[in-house]
């Protein structure tokens, strides 16, 4: 992997982490401020939070593997 590709992957990981944190914040706000009345929103926000966290984890795993490969 080239330095440019590695930097692009690092940028993607940072972006995905930010997105996952934003979804987690929405989930937190729902739990803290809108339940039990907003219960209908729970499945959608929870799924979006899960998907965002999974996307971050997958990208982070790729970054970890790429970083390890460059140090070998």
C-alpha cells in the first residue's frame, strides 16, 4: 500500500469514527430525552448506529492490517 493510500485510509477511519460518534450521540439523546414516548424511533437509530460503528470497525481493521504490512 502506498503512502497516499495509507493516508486516505486513515482519513476514512477518522471520518467513519466521527459518523459513528454522531449516531451514538443521537441514540444517547433518544434514550435520555425522548423515551418512552419516542420508542418508535429506537430501532432505526439503533440500526444506523450499529451500521456506522461496523463500518468504522471494518475500516479500522483494514488500516491495522495495512499498517502492520508496511512495518514488516
